[in-house]
C-alpha cells in the first residue's frame, strides 16, 4: 500500500515515520511512503500556500493551485498519467468520523493521498474537484491535519496483512469484529501479584473454554459500563446470551 502525505510541514513526519510499526512496515515492503511539501508547488516566488478569504473574515485559506499541483504530482509518481487509482483524503473536522469500519474500508485501497489541511481550511474548489473523501479523527480542532494524518496512517497500517506480529491482534482489537465492535476484556501479565492485586484465577487455569467465557463476560460488562451504545450493533449467539444472562448482563 502506498501513502502520499501532502503538508506544508514535511519535517513534522521525520521522527514518527522512522519509529516502530510504520518503520518495520516500510522496511518489509508492505507500505511505501512519500511526504511532499505543498510549498514546492506554489506558483509565486514567495512560495505562498495560503491567502485571505474572499468575503472577509478571520484567518487564512489554503490556495487551490499548490494543492492541486501536489495531488497531480503524487498521482503521477506512483500510478502514472493521472490515474484514478489513488484516492485523495482531506483531513478535516468536517469529514466522516474515523472508526474501525471506515479504517478497514480505507485499508483495502492501494494508494491514498493524505492532504493535511490548515488554517480556516482549503479552497472549496480544490475540495470539490480533487478530494474523494474527508476524514475527521474526532469532534475537536487541531492546529493542522498533520497529527490527524499520522493517526490515520497508524490506524490503517496495522490492518495490513503481515504488519503486526500476530494478524489476529487486529481482528480482535477493541472496536474490531473479534470484539463485536465493543471494548476489549482486561489484560494481565506477570507478576501474578502486583501491590496485593492478583491475576484472576481463571486465567491461570489452562481451561481455554472457561477463559474465553470469562473474557466475553468481562468485555461486554466493560462495554456496557463505558460505551453502552456500542452494544446496539453487537451480535451474540444464543449460548453467549445465556452466558451473559447468567452473569446478570441483559442484552436488549
């Protein structure tokens, strides 16, 4: 999978892209990355990428020409000839909220161009002509789209086959199909006793069926307490519903 990141602060990505999972994904050839400085595509000698909004008002707006030229360049570098294979995503608070379902959909693409918005946003003509989707990572405002691009990149990369040490990890994560879209059960590791708190005995029993039941009950209980709305779309078997009812958990 190939990612192009379009930004006016390319150095922002130097350290994060050289660390951990993303670095290994690049080294293993699962992911390829390119960061492009939007200023390189500006048309004036001052490399201006923003200007005052027509109609007045606060702040600045990102100009359409450098953004469009950067997108055309990114398309041509990988897919050639302005191919439509690449999808352009604008990181914007006005976009579709990122969740695990959307992440899985985007991770199936071959080439994504991530546009990091800034200031009061981008010129609407660029958005209308070049942007395939707008994506938001939450209902709050950041200084720019760069942190959001990193979040999206991390979220998608870990879903690609071969990136994680155990592919089942992504399938069973919080919000994933393996967790029925809910929160994950509590996790424990050594030591067996920490500050007078012991690991639940069932996890030491070696009884895999009992452990699976315990984890299901704990996951649903935690979801019901913290994010009850996530249970509305959950699908349980009759046996699981009986198990949950036995522990006082009613799924409506």
